[in-house]
C-alpha cells in the first residue's frame, strides 16, 4: 500500500521523520486530512494538533504555525514551533497559559498574548491526550 513520507522540522531541528498512511494537519481554513496520492498543495498552518497514523499507530503532536507542503508521496511541515507529546513540559505550558491570561485581563486586544494562550492550551491538550491514551489499554484507533 502507498505511504507518505512525513517530515516535520522547525528552525531548531527535525521533530519527526517517518512513513505514514494518513496525516491530519491544522490548516488555516480547517483540518487537512492527507492520504497518499494527494494533489500537490502548499498552504499555511495555524496552531493546533498534528496527527500522524502509520500501521494503526497514531501519534499526536503540537504544531504552531508555519507551512505544509503536500506532494503525492510526501508531506513536509515547516513549523514555527513543534513538539512530540512526550516532549511537552506541561508545567511550562501552564505557566505560559497563566501569564497570557493575566496579560489579556489587562488588555483584551493583546494579540501576542492571545497567540501565546492558544499555544499553551494546545500544548496542554496534546499532553493530556497522550496521558489518557497511556492510561487505557491499547486498542485499534477508533473507526477501524
Ligand atoms: P513559553 O512562554 O513557555 O516560552 P511559548 O509559547 O512562547 O512558551 P514558543 O515560542 O512556542 O514558546 O516556543 C519557543 C521554544 O520553546 C520552541 O523550541 C518550543 O518547542 C519550546 N517550548 C515552548 N513551550 C514548551 C513546552 N511547554 N514544552 C516543551 N517545549 C516548549
């Protein structure tokens, strides 16, 4: 069966490089589901969750902005920031969330604080999904 080669990189280095059957990325206009043989596409990403599925195993990652380039056999993501769930420091994200919320209380139009709050919330969500998956017995992904 055809596969996708997925590369996720930031200015700091390579976060993920693997084969996949299916990828869901947070496109600006909504979630982008990518299967092998997708038409070529280059589009911006928003902050959110990246799902990479291979042979029934799903990995959820955090990505903040950047671009996704889709080719029939390859997906390349250049993100402003990205972390695998196990590399997310939840205490740091919680601190960032509190800081951003405090700034937004002082000035609700602070766009930088709003973006920071969004990053913190998605980081906490990705880390939380990973914890819940580890707590329950392994089974096939839902819908299969
Ligand atoms: P903070 O205020 O805690 O720095 P931030 O949202 O401003 O958070 P970013 O600008 O998105 O941070 O990222 C800066 C660098 O720090 C990136 O390399 C990113 O991967 C890393 N990073 C930020 N927050 C976390 C976190 N909670 N866990 C792991 N790495 C993080």
